[in-house]
C-alpha cells in the first residue's frame, strides 16, 4: 500500500501531514463549515479512497468516481456493475468501495468483491472481475492489469483484468507485495498457543516458496528493503534487506515520543504509544508509520522516516480521528 502524497502533504484518515512543518493539520479551511458533506475537505480527506493526482485528487462517493481540483469536483464515472455478495451482504446496490491506485493508464478500482479499471476520462478500460465470495482484506497492484488480492477468508489470488482470470495461489495470507518477479507475503501460524506471522517469498505461480522472517505481521517495500513490525512487542520498527539478509531495528518508538514530550511539555502524551500494525506505508521518498495510543481509542499519530529508515520525525495525532475546530 502506498500513501497518497502530493509533494508537500501526505493525506490520512485523520487529516493531512505537512511534511515541511512535520505536523498534522485540519484539511478543512472553510470558516463556519459544519463538516457534514463531501464539499468539506475534512470529509473528503477522510475517505479511504482519496488519491492525490496532478494538483487535485480522486475520490469516490457511493458508486461514483470524482476528480476535485481548485475547489471544483467533476464526476467521471458511475459504476453500475454489482455482485450477489455486494447486493445481499453489503449495500444492496452497486458500489465503488476503493480506489486502489493511480497509474499511467488510469485508476484501479474495487467494488465489494470485484476489480475494474477506468481511464482518466472515466471510460472503462477493463471489465469487472469477481475474485471472491467474501470481499477483500488487502490488494497490491503488480502491473497495469494484474493485481494481488487477499480475500476476507485469507486467500491470496492474482487477478488478471486483461485476461479476465482469477488464479488462487495461497491460503492463510494476511498481506502481500510484489517486487521483481516475486510475491512477498505473510502467513500465520500458531506456536505456544500464540499466533505469529512469518514473511514468505514465492514466484508468480506460487512456487519456489522461501521463508524470510519468522515474525512479521505488517510490512512495506522500498526497493530491496522491507520495513516491518513484529507480532508482539511492536514498539520497534525493523528493516530487512532481501538481498543481503541483514535484519536491524531502525526505530524504537518510546525514544522518539519521549523526546517529543520533552520539547512539547504542554501536550498530553500520557500512556504508551505503539506502532500500529495496520499502517506502514511508502510515499515516494519516505516511510509513513502510524502510531496508536491504547488508552484512547482511535488516537493516532505518525512517524515519518527517510526511505532508508533514518531521521525519524514524530507528528502528534488527533484524538478519536477528529480535528478540533
């Protein structure tokens, strides 16, 4: 997964990160705004399908795809396709749940359990392909027409939109990525009555399987480096090089937050902040790691690091995902 980045701001579900000021700010700058509709940037930026592009951004609302720039939104596409799972288990009508990525052709999009692709003018490039009967947990685009999908039943498949095919590869998979002809994924196992996730590698056919790390619940790629968090004791961010096998810690979060608290003594940083295993992403030349405060449900902050894992900067989060007026 890649974070949405426009050169200055990284957009998240709780606001946008100013990478020059190293702080999270309210995306809505409209005086008196009640933050109740998609005319409000706070609502737009909280949309999980927000994707920055060419000075504006794409977003979805129900089954519609929009592009917004200079304060104006233009409707590009309306999805009329649906599936039995979407109708019976989710919304009862066609949806557009997720804008997965933007590439040189257009936008890779997903409904409840199917993928399709549209160009920048809203024309359908590839027809929808249903890939499971229970939705999806994670996706990773391999090229302009192939996508790795992890279903809600933890089944990893490759969807080829050009050929309109679904190839099932592995079971018990949590996350996946693709790099230079190989698929990297974590699969879970039980040891001493505890669940663990190990990082594995295989080819595009699911063959030549190899174990790389015995404990890896969440990871992201930046070239040959894998940044990851372990299942237990996730105060630490690690970096693993797939060529050399070097495995090292690059961030111990309490050191960073303690230093932040010393510099901002008026801020409340009670409790223990941990690395949130739901969010380690890559935005151009930086790593974005979400933090979580167990004492306050939904309290989030972010750590920004260079592509090599150096120079961490802590950005204090916002309680309950709400930016105060």
